[in-house]
C-alpha cells in the first residue's frame, strides 16, 4: 500500500512538472508605429499565429506599445524588460555597421529577395562579428525601396541640395550627405509631425508610408526610383532568458517559424504594402514622378564607391565583407528570379 502511495505521488508530481513545463506563456513584444501599420497588423500578427500553432498553444504573443524610442527597444530585450522587440538597425549606428550591407544602393532587388539574402548572409558571415550579442535574432528583413517624398516639387537631384530631409540612419544618411541635404533625424513615427510643421522639406522613406503614416497628406510629391535609392534593415530580437525558460519543444518550435521563414514573410509584406501605399497616394491626388534618365544617371554617379566605402568601414568587424556583399547579391538575384 505504501509503495502504491509513493508511485501515485510520483505520477502526480510528474504530471505537475509536465504541466508546468508546458504552461501557457506570453511572449511580450515591444513594438512601435501605429497598430494599423503592416508590422503590427500583418507581420507580427502572422508570426504570432505561427508561434502559437507551432507551440501547440503554449506560447502566445502580446504586442506592447509606447515603451520608448525604437532605438532603445533592443536594450529592453537584452535587459529582460520585454521578451522581444523589432527595430531599425540604422537607429543604432555605433552598434550596427554590417547590417548596412542590404541597404546599399543599386542591388536591383525588392524587399522579399533582400530579406532572404539578409538572413542567409548573416548566418554565414555577419553573425561572427557579434553585433547582435546579448539577444537571439529571430528575423532580419528590409523595407521596400526608399524614395524621395517632398512637400514641394523638384526638377532634379540638384534641387535637393540644402533641403531639410528626414533620414532614418544607415545608408540613407550617407546618400543624404552625398546629395548635399541637411539631414533631419527622426523615427518613422515622428515624420508626419516634422513634415506638417515644416521642420523638414521632405523625407527618404519607402512608398508604403504614404498610407500607413499618412505622408500623402504632408508630402504630396514623390520621386520614384525603379529599385529605390536604398533599402532599410530591420531585426526582430528575442530575450535569451525567456527562450531558455521554455521547454525544448517550444523553443525549437518558435525558431522553426522564425529565421528565413519570418524574414521572407516580412520582406514580402513590406513589398505588398508599397503598392498599396502608392495606389492610395495616387487616388488621393498625390503626384508620383518616375525618376527620369537624368535623375537616374545623377544617382548612379552619386552612389559610386559606396560599396568600397562600406567594406572599408567594417574592417574592424573581421569578416570577409567583400565576399559577403558578392554572395548577398547572388542570393538575392536568385530569389528575385524565383529561386
């Protein structure tokens, strides 16, 4: 009888421990931009559905807003104040230099292809430098082609000289310097405000902001380059302790729906949002001007040497930057072609 009692207690304890291991957990994701923005309404929501399904309902995400400037969010993840967050690498120029690789001009690719290549090249080359040390990288992706949005019309790139233009950091900042603009740093969430108040004359941003951030109302003139002037690099990060506290099954399940799968999905979403933003802007009476041959030639000249400059800037990261850039473009072009 006593042995039966011991066995029963052991079974109950085992069941309790098993239940505890698979107890439902909330993955708190720090986010920014409006709830209707594609990152919140599409990308993070879709990823959350994937996570919940893959973990058999053990892990569910919860979006948390208003936790500060997006540049501070990766620190919140590292410190454990939140379990995950996404941000733009360009907001932290001292920490992130290698992530400028997918942002370089003249790749000739869209955001889905760039995002897939971004993930693969990070796994093979960039991660060795430790720029993301302290967090687990769940996804890397880019927004769509960066364009010029203006309050007033221009005739040529020469007209940009001396203009006050919002820049978000990263490669677009270097493009702005070469163009001779006066850079106005601001996160995407503040662009409507600085344009409406006349603090800036225009902004470098992808086309999707025309609708998502209502930029169509304050910058009705857009100068569109076929593949944009640059792309913008983002990352989604997970807290190490949160992940360590999960069961092996749930931890592996989350990573199975992250990585390249998440990166591709996010890049594709940004690409679709660009078309939605452009269509909405045109329907609202905005002027969308295709960059003419002179603009394209001027931009190609402006961009000369940017690859070499980036390779030089990242020498202290001790990776084969030249090989990484070459392979990034090969992968991206293959994905762009349906590979």
